[in-house]
C-alpha cells in the first residue's frame, strides 16, 4: 500500500511537468480583461507559429463576440454607456465575424493522417446564426448615424450573405424578402458613401434575391452609368452590366417601366449593335403595337443610322398614339423640326413653288409645334420644349410669310 501511495504521489508531482505550456492563445482564453485578451490574441495573430491555426482566430472571434454580447446587455440598461456606442459594438461584431471567417477554412484542413475533423466550425456557425439579426440592426444603426460606407454597408451585406453564402443548408434563417431588402440597403449605404462599384454589386444581389420593386435594378444601372462617366476605360464593362440589368428589369417588370428598355436599346446602340437593337424592337412592336415608346426607340436607332425616312415615320407613329408620353412627344417634335429645317434649306437657291414650302410648313414645322405643345401641357415650362417652341415660332414667322 505504501508503495502504491508513493507511486501516486510521484505521478502527481511529475504531472505538471507534462502540462501544456502557456501560449498567447491559451492566455487570451483565460484572461478576464478585454484589453489584455485582445493584446494576447493579437500577438498570436502576428506570430507565424500560431497564425495558421484555426484556434487562434476562433478565440479571437469569441473575445470580440463576448464583448459585443456584454455591450448589448449594457445597452438595454444604459443606452448611453460608452461601450454601447454603435462604433464600439459594430467594430466588435464585424471583427468577430471576420475572425470566424478566417478560422473556418483552417478548421477544415486535413490533419497529419489526412483526416478532416473540424473542431470549431459547428460552434462558429451556430454563433453567427444566432447573431444574424444583429448585423441588420447594426447596419441600420450605422446608417441612421450617417456612417454609410463601409460601416452600414457591411452590416447589411453580411446579413444577406449569411444564409446565401455561409449557412446555406439552414432554411430557418432564410427570409427571402428580408435578405433582398438587406442587400438593397447595402446598395444604398455604399452609394451614399460614394462606393459605386460596391453599390452596383449590392443592388444586383438585391435583384437576384427577388427584390420586389424596380428601384434595385434602376439603381444598379445608375451606378454603372456613374462608373462609366468617371472612368472611360470601363465604358464597355459598364455597358455589359447595364444590358444585363436592363434585360432583367424587362423580364421582371415588363415594358411599362420604360427605363429598362430605354437603357437596353441605348447600350446596344452604344456598342454598335444596331441590327440587334432593331431586331429586338421589331419583335417587341409586333407584340405591343400600341406602345409609343417602342416606335420612338426605333426612331432613335434609325436616327443614329442616319435613316431619316424610317426615323421620321417611327416618330410620327409614336407621337400619334393616344398614350404618347412626354419624352416621345419631345423627341418627335425635335425630329420633325430638324428634318423640316433640312428640307427648307434644300429649297434655298432653287425655284421652289409655294406648295412645296407650304407642305414643309404644315407637315413639319406646324406638326412639330403641335407635338411640342402637347408635351408642354404634360410638363409646363420644360426648358428643352420651350427652346423647340421658340425655334419653331421663329422659323414659321420668318420663313413662311
């Protein structure tokens, strides 16, 4: 018995010799002081001995998420506490998420036996899932605080990305309408912050997630137009994105939202794909013979092709329809005024009979005036229309009296 007791005591004494050494990671886990824990884990992140280990980033994420959770509890009691400020809580939540993202692939690396045995992944995904709504909330808090990009943008984007990219097999966190809204909000935030590329991509995500209103697609197109204006080297890239978004807008919202078909045709023309533009418009006109905008667009394409006869015919048809809108009437008026002016100039220096001049006056200038007046009734005082009306009035009183 004495020998057995002595052996146990000996083992007990020797045991500490084999205890795992303290590392920055283990010390960080044990620390009760947030600043100390952060300092220790940062040492590990900067050390090649530890910065390729999943545990390092898992612990870093836990430190930040615990700090966020404590701040959330404090906020419920004292919203004015410094630890509950949106900048503090937002940084903690985002840092936790980013550390967890670094831990996940490292946690799935094969061990020395070639086996993949994740140790932290399940807990990481559960923690992210449990805080999904917090990302939307913190994004909204940043937005209301006018901290649009990257602060508000990140929160909204992460909320949408969690069920679409990270936890794709859990339908309990998928609210498709809320996901689309979150992406849309991310687009707004990035746009407010002047990040047009990120804004366009977020609006596209909203579109693909099924955002129910046309604004996501409209704003996506607007972002790419701004990008093209700011960097001429990206014009072709922007046109491709605009065409994709415009076609998606047509597919989802139809032709009543004219901005989509207008942008699609304009992009095709800008890329010298006029045959494709005409073919598409021919098909759409056959399917929708009473839509003035389609004739106006085809007139615009023919105008770019310098085919005045076909362009004029389409503009006349467009403006003659009872549902002709302001833009259609404006463009038709301008077209007839320009063609009439060209025809009148062609008569100068020739022996022109009075009937030819009268035909130009009635069929072009007065008809252009009629369309401009109709447009003016829709949008009184529009400067473009006023210029056309003034030009027509001058021509009629000067050249036909």
